[in-house]
């Protein structure tokens, strides 16, 4: 790996994620933009090698305090994790941060089908 891996920013990893998602058509462009914008606002200029679990936990906590749904936060974290994995595959990032655990998701629609069928 080159010394450039020490200088790559989160924004650069997110740019590669955009390309990967667009090629694979994993999510809509609008959804992809929201994932990237969320992380770019928090970590864009940060060196990828400097991202730590406490930093990520702090961002997750901020999003919780802002009222974002656990499912949304989980999708954002999964997108960043994918960006780092791609970075490592592309030899742009040396390390993968230790990401926060997935948050419990309480689906507001749970039981909806049972109510409709069971009366």
C-alpha cells in the first residue's frame, strides 16, 4: 500500500462508494445522496485513517438526539462501512474502523398484517 493510504479522506472513500452503488444500482440516487451527504457533513475532510469508533459513536448519538430513526442510522453506518471496505479493496485505506453495533429497530408497522387479517 502506498503512503497515499495515509492521506485519503472519507470524502474520497464516499466518492468511490457512489461509483460502486451506481454501477450495481443498489439504491436510488436520492437515497445514495442522503447517505453520502450525511457522512460528508460529519467526516468528509477527515483522514480515513483517523476515523475511530468513539468518533462514530458520537455521530450516531447526535443523530439519535436529532430524532433520526434507528433504521436510518443503521443504513448510514452500513454505507460508511461499505465505503471503507471498498477503500481497503481498492488499496486506498489501510484500516477499517471498529464500527458501532447495529441499533435495535422497532418497526412501527409490526403487527399491521395481523391486525388486518385477524380483525
